C-alpha cells in the first residue's frame, strides 16, 4: 500500500514533492530515475556502479567512494531490517545535536497499512551541531518486499536546523533541492533518533565518533 507525502530524513529521504511513497521514506526506496538522479533507481545496478567500487582496502578498512552530493566517505553501517510496528512511536525529547559520524541501527515504520520489509544500510555525517548544519548520507536498500522497493547506493545532502526542544527542520539540497520539512528527534547517549511523523518512520543512529 502506498501513499503520497513530502520528504526524511520534504526530509532526509527525497522522492518528489507530494509524490513519494511509504517505501521512499525508508531511504528513497521508490524514486524514479528521473526524479532521483540516481542511476538504476529501480534496484538494478549498472556495471561499474558505486556498489562495485565500495570494496574494502587491502587492510580491511572500507574504501572511500564518490557517491555524489559531496558524499565521499565509506559505508560503515551494516544492513538492518525494517520493522513494521503497531501503535505510536516514543515521545521525542529533543536535545543538543552532536556533530560526527553515525550509522543506522534501526528503522521502524508506524504507518498503518504498511506491509513487507527491506534491508537498509546508511552511514551519516553531521557537520555542524546545534542549532544547525549539514547532513551527508550514504544510503542503500535491498531485499525489499510489500510496500518497499530497493535503491542503489547513493549520497544525499540536506541542511538542518534543530531547535533543541524536539523539532528538526530539514531542507534537502542534493540530488534535488526540496522545501523544508519538520521531523521530531531525540538525542540519547551516543545516539540520535529521528522521527518523521508525517510518514511514521523512525530511524535510530549510533554515533561512531
């Protein structure tokens, strides 16, 4: 079941103003090639794609890539399963956003009627802090079913402004500029939780450094 919205993480996930789906909210899982600017957005990665270049170096460390939108850092996250939940998400608490490198550790969907699942991997860099700065995301999704669709590895960039209470305003800049949208958030020890109430999507990130 799909429904129109604005964009995440409009928010950190971009699909097209009032033209995205529940799936696109979990990492742009349903954007068309023309809308996203991401090659192979139907889930079929072309030969020589970013997924082929993001291999570990000889010492075992992930290599840097050029994923577009100024994202050149490696993918450090592991794949996590999207969880479809009943009820409502926890109450956001806000807090002081801390700059650093984060990896996605959980994705929970509270939107009624959502079916299926997907596996998502995302590394995020926050440059700035409180009240604002820039968010760089390296994201991909696979093994999608039901309401979800696969997306190839790609970079996204957004500006953000967090008011410390519980609202984070996010303005996507790349691969396409979009209008600002609001998400609720909570800062916890070593973690950042972002909840898009209009889409019922909650993402939990662990700060690496």
